[in-house]
């Protein structure tokens, strides 16, 4: 097992939060791995956490599968609670600690709505670009499929940009909905599709400029650039 990496924050916290992350992330620490979303949420909430690094082999072994039955990362453990899926983890953090959800119930509901929109509506076509390029790129129909896949992403982006308009964030102040949406949109940057929509590119840049995001990004990058 790789050495444990600690991120310490000045706030006092009774329980130890432990998340898992790639021992070596496929993106080389560029913030695209899903543990970045959880790190960011923890940083926004001012919570200390411990990161247990796992290899691709260890992810498929019984110890990890007990926490994540699909053999992926990240996972989240706190006292007697174990969670997987970034949406569930970020929602748990947002609902139990400050900084990621508005106070009013109706405002909270809309922030959570945007979390679900990011994961269920915006992310799937973005991930399909990766599938079409990496997993299906050698197929005789790959080029034609890629055109269709990218057009589906563009359609979603046009809709999202219209919702955002000239606002800084999706619904009032920054929330877990923005955290998740920015994290999802970042995955479109390597394809160049994000740059086609200046409104969304600027929105993502605002998310990246947040100190909590920068701490999360640097923590993941440090793991992936260590000798």
C-alpha cells in the first residue's frame, strides 16, 4: 500500500475522514479524477481528511471492494459510515457541514437539483467523448460516431450556457451544485469543446480560482508528481 497523504486544516474536527484516490491518476494529477471533487468539497467545508492511495490492482481486491463494490475511487469513510459515488459523498458533506448549501430549504433543493443535473444530464455525453476516442477509436465507424457524440455535448452546453447567462453561479451564491457542475465541465476541456463556449469556460475558471479548489488540486497534483 502506498504511503498515506495527509491534508491538515486549522479547524478542529473530532472524527477522522478518510478518502481513497489513485496511487497514480490516469490524468497525471490534472484534476480530472473524481477524488478531486471530494477533496474540493472537504476543503470548502474546512474539514481535515486523510487520503489512502490505492493502485489499480488494489482497487479490485476484497478490502477495497468492501467499501466500493464496483472497484473504483473515491470512497469516503467517517466513523462507522462508508460511502462511494462522488454525488453521494459531496451531498453528505454539504448537508452535514457548512459552506456548500444555502440555508433556505427551497434554495437547498435547487442547489441539489444542479448537482443531479451535472451528474445525470451534463456528464454522460462528456464521458461518451472519452469512450468514442479511447475505447472505440479503432472502429471503422469511429469518426462518424465522434461527430455525433460531440454534437450531443454541444447541445447540452448551449442549454447550460443559456441557464447560466451572465450570472456568476448557477443559482445565487456558490454551492455544491456549482462544485459538481464545474468538476464535470472540466472533463470536457481536453476535447476542446469547453473552449467553444466562453460563458462556460469563464464559469469553470471562476470555480478553479476558488482557494478551496486550488488546495484540492495541488494536493492531488503533489501525489501524482512525487518521485
